[in-house]
């Protein structure tokens, strides 16, 4: 009796060990099914954190950790369904439904390119034979009065002044007349070394001379010609402008000349004339600054043409104007 009791205890102990072993083996089998399969590509995926228990049940495939950026991972197919024995009373076999395998193709996404502005190296600095920096800006060099092509800059010159004007003419009867008076003048020039110029004078005869035969009379014209004493002298010229130095500028011009005057009084015969010919102009300017200059000028005209049909027409008419002016020069 005593030996049977010991034998039953030993047998129960053996059975308990076998049962514990089966349970442990079953637990290890279930854990192996939840293990994430190794990646199929050659690149090794870093170890992912432990996967939680499958919330969908043991029959559903466990979730797969996300694939690493830049790799392609295919979801493994579902493990074979576990077949459960059916009871003898049931004749209908239940076929487990296997969910379709989900294949996710991950396209490698290239990281955004970082555009880095490359610093442009500074231009090499070269020096000429004199040792000066050849790449220096034009603003660092002394100001030059010439353009890039070597020509003097284009200028516009305006000048206004006062002076004395004289008109002398001889008639067909060989009588000579002279008219002298103050004048207001204006000069305009545009161009470079050569250019276009206009010179004009508005004068007022104040003194006159009449000579013919044995008569030589000189006197004031204000009394005899108290109604009107005015004249106009003008030139259109082709002129050249030369800089003699940094301060002195010479201008010479030649072109067409025309002049007209009229003297009338209450008790005197009207004297008038319109003549035309050739005129010349010479002026010298001293530049006080780049803008302002002070100058002196002389103009003269010789007119062989008398456009008025006088009974005693002028054969030749000459004019002379001299004076001082203030000029403005614009580049």
C-alpha cells in the first residue's frame, strides 16, 4: 500500500512536468508567429521596438513595423491557418478565411536637394606696366572731358550780353551813312568741336553820320528821328569751339547774315533797309566754373544785297558789333 502511494505521487509529478513542458512549448510557438520576418533586401533594417500583442486575435497576421525610408519591403503572406479538429457531432467543416496579402511598394523618396549658392570668387586684379590697378572703376580715375571715343563732350552754350552796334552803307548816289548805338546780343552754340551757332543783336541807333559830296554832317539821331530808331542783326553760323586751356575757350563761326533797321521822325525822311550777305563771329570766353563763363565777342556782316526797292538803293552794307557777355555751358 505504501509503495503504491509513492508510485502514484511520482506518476503525478511526471504528468505535471509533461503538461508544463507542453504549455511552454505552445507559448514559444505563439511567440514565434508574432516575430517580424527579416527584410528581403540586402540592406539590414535596424531592430524595431517590440511589437505589442496582436489585437485581432491569433488567427490574424501580426502588424508589420514600417519600412525604413529608402527601402522596399513586401508584406509577408499570412501564416498557414491553424486547423482545429472538429467534433464528431458536426459534419460541416469550417474553412478559415485568409485575408488577402497586402503588398506595399514603397518608392524611395529622395531627400530635398539643398541648393547652396556658391560664392563667386572675386575677379583677379591685374596691374598694368605702371603698377596701377587695371580693374579700378572709372569713378576712381580723374574726370576726363572726352567721351569714350576720344571726342570732346557735346555742349550747349548760351550767352547774353551788351555792346555797341554800327551799321555803315553806301548808296547808288555815292552817299555814305553810319548809324551807331547800343545793342543787346544773344549767342547760342550746340555741338562738340564743330557745331551750329546763332548770333543776334537788337540795337538802337543813337548817333549818325552823313557824308556826300561836300557835306559831312554828324550828330544825334534822337531829335530828328523821334518816332522810331531800332534795328535787328542776325547770323546763322557753322562754328567751331576750341579749348585753348582749362579756362579759355575760343569760338569762331561763319554763315549767313541779315539785318534790318528803320528810322522815322515827325519832320524827317524815313530811313530803312533790309539787306543780306555773309557774317562772321569770334568770341573768347573765360570759364569761371564748369557752368558760368565771361566772354567778349565781335561780329561782322557784309551785305551786297538790298531787298527793298529804294529810289537810291544801298550798294553795300556792313555791320560791326562788339561787346561783353555772360555765358552758361551745359554738357
